[in-house]
C-alpha cells in the first residue's frame, strides 16, 4: 500500500501490537472500510502496511475481508502489491501487505493533469501484466481504477485492493459492488463477471491518465450508470488533441459494451507503444495473439 499521504491522515505513533507481532506506527489512510497503517513486523524486522478492519464490521464484511487476503495472496507478480498475512486481534481483523512508498494514479493525475503518452503506455503495460497474472490465477479484480494502482518511487505500478475480487469460478456471485464511476456496464445489467470486466476498468484508467479526467463525469451514481449504458463510449480524440487514431480505437473498444468488446484482453492495452512522445501505437505481438492465457480471452 502507498505510504505517502497528507498530514491530515496521520496519527501519532501507536503502541498497539497486533497478534504479538505487528507494531502500529502511523496511520496512512482511512475510509468506510477501516484504516491502513504503516507498521513494523517485529518478527522479521521490516516495515509493512496493515489494513485494519474495525470491530463494527458485520460478519459478511469480515468474510469478504478474509477472502480478499486469500485471493490477493494467490496473485504473485512484481506489479501486484504482495499480501503477507491476515488474522484477527481481539475484535479487529487485519491484513498485512507490502508497504509501497509512492502515490496512487489518482493522486498523480490530480497533481499533474494529463500524463505524457509514453508514460501512460509504460504504466498501462504494467497494470495489464498484473491483470494477466490475476486472471491466470483465476481471479477477477472487479475494481480496476486509478486509486487502486500505486506508483512507487522507481516508477513501477502496483495493483492493489482485491477487496471485491471474484474467483473466476464464482458465477453465482453477481452482487453489484465497486465504484460507480468505474463499474463495467455488464455488471450494472447483472451480466457475468469475466476478465473483460477488468479490461473495461483498464480502459477507463488509460482514458483518465491521457485526458486528466474520468471518462464519465456524472454527479450521481444514477447518472454515471446511465452514461455507460446509453450511447457510444467516450472518444479520446475529442478529449485530447493529438491522440493517435489507433489508440483511440483500442481504448474505445475496451470501453464498449460486453458484446462489442468481443475478445479483447488486458494484454492488448498493455502492448501499446509510443510512436513518439505524443502518440501511442497499439501493437499486439503475433505470438501473444496466438497464445491464450487462462481467464483472459485471446484476440
């Protein structure tokens, strides 16, 4: 988890020791689902991030929380935040993760606005590789968005927060969860959750990094849902001058309805290359097109 946050979220060093091993040091994030702390693993003598679920969470949320830890731990890849441990301490459930010094893509876009095309290409390639690894492990992330991608100090992107992930085999789990601004249209319509659900989220991330604003800007959840169900997907070329036609086409395909999205997969967006500093060229290698991956439809 990212460890660079504003001072208003920070708390004084805490003396609490979780499970007789993890010393809470500094709160780095908080929300309705709980808190994230920088902590010290006193057994292995290293800093970690701990997601702490408070005692007010109901049993269903606690079960989903433990499920997140198991599914995230099943995805091993350099561009995925590692999960080390999970457990309970009294009434509190916790998850121990890799501490990633850096900022989320949401924070980066808020600070800098639209990013250079060559930088977007590099970041999207890394997130696509993380999604390929998740899909190969049979896990669908279901909530791909800028806030769930951390960029470390070396510029490496790491996908995090598998809190609403679905095992690819769980076809009966159709509960509508996630962020309305980034939810795929087939989920709104009660359709199946597949790898293409994550492709849609990755297309939204690419759009937002290139334009500096979300693809859908409705002010309410109802407006956001209506925007993606009615009309064509948003056009990059109308939002930013100089966008390459092929990039506009491939991002548009990723943002289409499930049927129109066809068999596009995350790796297609990950194969984008900059023609020069103001353009991206979407190139899918012949071998990648011919070699299907588990959970990711081949082109």
